[in-house]
C-alpha cells in the first residue's frame, strides 16, 4: 500500500486537493471567529471540527491509497451497511434539532446519512456501469430508482427532509449524464414534483413554513422568514471588504441563527465582504471544475460515473446551502461542504475527495 501511495502522490490532482484544504481552512477560521467577541468564548466546536479534519485527512489518504475498483466490488455490501445504519439510528439514535439522525457516544455524534450520500453514489455508479450497454430503458431507470428508494424512506422517517431531497438531483443528474432522453427525464421530473405536491400534508409545520416563506419572503418576517432575512442582512453588511474576523454584528450578537452550520456562508460574507465571497466562490468553482476536468481523462465507465456522481452531490449541496442563504431556494439545512460545522459531513466530504483522487490517479497510471 505504501508503494501505491507514493505512486499516487505523483498522479493525483493537486489543484483539487489544494482547493479542498483551502476551503477547510476558511471554514475553520469562520468557525473560530464566531467565538472571538463573546464574554465567555466556547471553542469546543472549533476543536471538534479540527479533530474531524484530522480524521478526515487520514481517511482521504487511505482512500487515495486504495484502488477505487475495490470499492466497486464491495459496493452492494457497503450500501447495505449504510442502510442498516439508517435503520439503527431510528431505533438507537439521538434527536437533534428535530431530526433523529445521530448516534451519540463519548460526547461525540455521528450522522450516518452523510456516509450514505457517498455510498449511494458508489451504488448508482456500479449499477449504471454494469448496465450501460442496455441503454436508458425504463427497466434500467426503474431499478436505479429502487436503489435510492430505501434511503429516501429511511431518511424521511428521521425527519431529515433536506438530506432526502439531495438524493433526487443526484439520481436524475446521473441519468441525465448518461443522456437519458429528455422525454423520459421530463416525465420523471413531473412525477417527482407530483409526489412532492401530494406529500404536502405530511410535512411538519416548520417545513411548510420554509417553503411558503421562500415563495413569499415577506409573509412572516419575525418567525418563519426571520432566518433568511437576517442572513441577507449579514451578507449585505459585509460590503466590499467585510467587517473583519470576529467583528460581524449579525453573527457576534446572535441575530443570525445556526451561524456555524446552515448560515456559515452568511458569516463569511459579513466578515470578509464581497472580496472574501469572490475568493470563496472561486475556490468552490475550482473544486467543481477539477471534477469536470477529470471526467475528460477517465475511460473506465464506473470511474466516470463515480466522478460524475460526486460532482453532482457536491454541486447540489453548494447550491442548496448558498441558495438558501440568499433566498433563491428554500432552506433545507444542507451543510456547505468543507465549511459548515459538522464532523460527519466534513469527514465524508474528505472521503469523497480521496475516492475521486483514487480514480484520477488510477487513470493517470494506466
């Protein structure tokens, strides 16, 4: 394994890895800055995130050292483990912020849905690669949908609608990547929208309020519309150069809720300003572009689909988080990759990068 790691280090995409590390650094700085100007600073979250980063880097290196084709051969087994964890968390899990989706042990928590996001990409890539010669028939499309269905049901049962939503653009995006005819893609999208409309009455009150507030931002500015309103104020108050780390009034005075998770983008925008946002978006754009660039060099069907799936997953999370901060999409509670507080999300994002680097390095070696 050591020999393979040494060889891999010469073959990986250093620009992708560099963008990843810089994004983590910005996230850690923003997380630390939130505690700077309070009377009793509590930086436990910063230290926990730092520990999670160390664990994630270890996993990233391990994934780079691994031949990604080994992941393909174990994909169904790994996905079954992921589904098992989703079942187990419903029985033994801890409820946080209304979602029963965390295992809690020794003062730490683990959210299995973050693992399942990556495992679904692997499972879909495996299935579609195995049946790529059959074309995009309804049979192939339907069976691929059955792959994500158990995860969607189990995550909704946790009351984590935001994570469940991510599975659908991932599924449709991979099918679209394989050039599913627009007629079929349109019919599937209409079906998903119809199911979403019919499930309206099964949503919790706060979930309905998020959607209604998105459609009419001024309907309830002091309750359901408060979060987005304060986020937009924070983003605007950053102006060109920002107020400086630890000097953001919206975040430091707690006008901005869930600053370290859902609204970390607003914190960065307020403290680093327009220039900081441009740098952040440039890094995120570079990160995604390296996936697109790698897709041009990989010839293995499973490797291509794996990279495409990870690209769609990261892009969806970025769009949902930043879009929710500026009121372009409903709030879903989706973390901003590498920046939002959350050990599970950070570790699994780094695992995904390691997996992508393994594909890139293996293609270069061949």
